């Protein structure tokens, strides 16, 4: 997970403790200067934005911030602030739109709970629905593999190959493929493509991005992304993705992942009839 945070030092320290050393937190100093929220959103390489609406660096900038967040509506925003009348009132201005949650410092920010919330937020609603649809299969997988799959769907840009999923699972690729096939998944490559496709769909729906911009956000070549999406959907054009409804897309993804690989049946080979040897018969 890559999070950009505009927070006072105390809350920034608590966020670092909650997310741990394996996640990347990039401090921002302003809304639209060089080291800012705007530049991070424009780069398109972040999974979560965390900010304190009561931070003095946001004074008189709420309209600018609201406009910026509306432009990047697919990026989830965690509002992390102290329990004061001013801070909560400012947070209320930002909460109605997009994927946004409010956490009160010192009340509901225990490290485990804060980390779990951050992970849930980076998993967009469509990805959560997809993972819920294969919950039975996930329940049969090792815990490390499940965590890696959740991380894949939360931040597919971090995973460029099946080897990356295996590395996040702390197992070999062969073992990863074996355990996932055992529960009925067609292949781990399908997981990778589905995670990219769901992200592409979200960016098409919420930010109306072009295929090239979406591919850049996923750190993959546009022609590769287009080919993978078309193969997954059985479509002749990538534009078919934009015309799908969410339910249709989820059905297509589930069918692609859970199709069983069956070997072609062969007709039984008749066994040769055994004949009794007379070689040792007494004469």
C-alpha cells in the first residue's frame, strides 16, 4: 500500500505505527505545491490519501481540496482528526462524496483497527464484492496466500507478475499455483488480470480515464492491458468494458477464475484377453 498523508506529526506517527514497515507513507506538505497532495494524485501511484481536515495547512483551502478530490474520485480518502467541533465540521464537508471514512484520533485509532480500515478502504467496493463471491475458496487457502490476494486487489500496480503474488505469499510460485488450483481457481494469472480489470473499470466509471492513462496507473503497457481485458471478457474490444454493468463484470470475472480445467475424455481401451499358457502342462 502507498499512502499519501497530510497530517500533524503526532497523527503521522500513529499512522506509521498502524501500517507498519511494509507499507509506504509519503508525507505531503500542502494541497498544490511541489511536495503536495495534487502532485501525488497526478502521478497516479497512490492507494490511499490520509488527511486531517483540521490541519492548519488546509486553512481556507477546503473548496480547492474538494475540487481536487472530486477529480480523483477513485482514490479513497481517510479523514483522521481530533475530536473537536471545528475538525469534525470540516470533515463533514468532505465526507459525502467518494470513498471516504472518518476516524477520530485517540478514540478509534488503535493500530490494529486503523490498519484494518486502511486495507478495507484500498479494496474498492467492486473488489470486495468479487472477493466475497469466492470467499469459500479463499477460506481453504493458507492465510499468507489470502493476505497476498487481498493486497493484489487493494493495489494491483504493485504486482507485475504471478511471481510477485508468490513473493507476497512467502511461498514458491509452484506451491502458489498448486494450492490455488486445488480450491478450483483456473490460475493465478487470472487473479492478476481480474484485479487489473476491476481497477480499470473503477477508473472508467469514476474518473473517465483513457486506456493509456489507466495502463499508466497500473504500470503496464496499454496493449498488454487491452489484450488481457479482452481475453478475460471474451470481447472483441476493450470498449466493451465501459458498457458492462457491475454485476455483469463480476459474473464474467468469477466464471474466468473458477472454470475447471478438465482433461478430454478418452474411450476406454479394451484389455487384451489373457490366455492360459500350456507350456508347462504335463504331456
